[in-house]
DNA sequence: GCATTAACCACAG
DNA sequence: CTGTGGTTAATGC
C-alpha cells in the first residue's frame, strides 16, 4: 500500500524506507500515538481507520477521523520530541513506523516526495479551516448532518455504513454532548432522513441532510 | 415576556 | 453505551 508521496521514491529510496521501518497491527481502540509520549517515528496507516484526538482544557477532543492510506502524526513528528496529540485505532489497523531521521533524509533528497507531503498537509489544513468555521457557526443539527455526510462521502463512499464512533465520540468530534448527538439522530430518524439500527446508519434523504448541513 | 437552543443531571434499558 | 425527560442558563425576537 503506497501513498501518493512514495510513488516518487526510487527503488533505492524505497528499500531504505523499508529497512528502517516496522509494521505493527493494532486492534480497535488501541492507542497508536500517545499525547505527551516521546516519539522518534513517523507513522503511516496502511489499513484501517484512526481518530486523531487530544486532551483539551476541559475534556477529550477528537480533531479528525482518517482512513488508510495516510501518514499519521506528521504535525507533531517534526520540531516536537513529545507528541502533541494522540492517534487511536478505530477499527483493526496496520501501521508502519518509520525512523524519523530516515524519513527526514528522504525529504531532503527527494523534492517530489516532499512536495506530495506538502500537498497532503495543505489539503488537510484547508479542510480544517472549513471545519473550524462550521464548528463556530453551525448549530448541532448542522454539525451532525455535516459529519454524517463526511463519513458517507469521504470515508465510506456509501449511503449505508457502520458508524465506527460512539455517540460520545461523535460529541467529542463536533464539540457537543453525547445527549445532543442522540437527540439529533433520533429527530432525523423520526423525520425519515436517516435510519439506524445500533450503529448501522442508512441515509434515506440525502437532500434533506445536505440542507440541514448547509443551513447549520 | 416567550421561544429556542443546548448543557448538565438522573435514571432506565 | 444509549435514549429520554426534567431543569436551567443564555440568547434572540
């Protein structure tokens, strides 16, 4: 499983990468990167999904939910010896840990590789900007709708999927209480916009969901 | 004032 | 872990 960035590596560089990395399997819920722990690696998620989260001033905050293939923890791997946030497996995951100095040397020596990394970081940052605006200005139904659409369109590419987060985690993701998430989901079910049995979610009326997301 | 929104608490599956 | 109901505080019209 290669990323866009690793396509730009030569065979020699790929060998270097493989010889200085190790693959580890994680089960659902297990921590991959721990906030406040020392790290000398870059992590690359080969399979599965993960949540990027940290301990906020008052409670847990989920920053993003990502799926393979993607690098994990790049914002904290350079310039910081101590991890500034955590990453945990959402379902079973396969992660490749790459020696940081080896990785750094590849950035120095291969501009195209570095450029692809910058592209990914930019895409992520831009995406976060839009999310900040939503979080600050949308009401909870709009945020829940946005989250469901995001999971459906970006993570699963289906209108029918298993929500891997608990209600409480969804609350931590959009900055609200688990109760509010439950209530909004119940209301959307009553209005026949979605359907769910435990965590199996089906989007029945995507137009209505988009409208709720837009109107906030 | 009155309505809306959403948090916090409590209790039951 | 979830869903619901009661209560309360803040904000808007």
